[in-house]
C-alpha cells in the first residue's frame, strides 16, 4: 500500500522568501510522485511530476521538487514566494495500482504575506 | 485548453435523499475517476472507470454509490441515500491512458453538504 505524509497543514512565508513544502511517501514499488495545487474555487492543477527520468523536477510557476529515495521524500520548493502562490498544495503518489489511482497527502495551505 | 468540468459547484441535500454529481471529462480521455475530500482530511480515491465498467474501487465506495457514463460524454456519481458523513468535496478526474506516470486532470469539484 502507498501513503503520503505532508508535514504542516499550514505554511506561512513572506513575499520573496523561500517556499518549502514537505512530502514524504511510502511505497512498495518504484513510485511516481506528483504535486498538485488548488487555488480558491478551482480544481486540482498539476504543478510537476516525478517519473524516474530525473530526480530534480521543474514545474510551472517556478516550483521544483527533488526526489530523494534514501529519504523517501519529494519536497516542493520555490526560491522566492509571490502573493499569487497562496493556495493549497497536495502531494500524491501512484504506481501500485493497475489503474494508477492517486494516493494523496492531506494538503498544505501556503499563506504568503506582503 | 481542454478541461474537466463538474456540475453543480455546490449541492445541499437532505439526509436520505439521492444526489447525482456530474462530470464531463476531457473528450479523448478513456480513464475516469472520482475522489472526495472531507473537510480537513485527505483527498481519497473512490472509484475508477474504464470501458464502461468499474475498474477499481475503494472501501468507501459501498452499495450506496454508483457511477455511469450514460451518454458517452458525461460521467456521473450517484449517492443513493445520503448520510451526514457524505458531506465532502467530490472531484472528478480523467486520464488519457492508464500509465502511472500520466497526469490526471481534475475538475474544480462539487461541494456536497448533507443536512
């Protein structure tokens, strides 16, 4: 069975500061990992995904994540936060299901202050 | 840009009533999913659907739930007799293929409130 743990239900940063959202996973098979973002009143939008091609993955809006197998982690970072980054971020894993269902973390709400 | 659309965005229903949540997946996609998120909890998988039948379902997806693709474009989730604990945000998703590395495209969700 697969699982995802996101540390911190809320993360607050100042505009221009580093964003770090943590995700740890558990999987019995080589995982595929995803970060989704949900802006208010919108659906889940893919930020980036790890599919074993490269451990450092770049996504949209300046976000990137690094897959670290030894730490079973896939933390999301952005060097400089922008007000428009305020949203809820979900880490998800797939790979052990024939129809590739996603197992999500609880989500982290990113708050950005001026 | 193609997108998954869900209707309604909000639904309030009385306990014991039937509700149907509707989704229009991306037109050339073949794999369809329903997920839900109870307030403050994880997004949870409910069911996947392919080739006009359920391919996988979770323990949550019991006999009160059903899905169908009635007309080749809509994908619906029916809850036969709603309970208070069915209150949640329900997300529909679709995929072009079943590969685990393939992105799932999500709708904006339907917030269901059972009173």
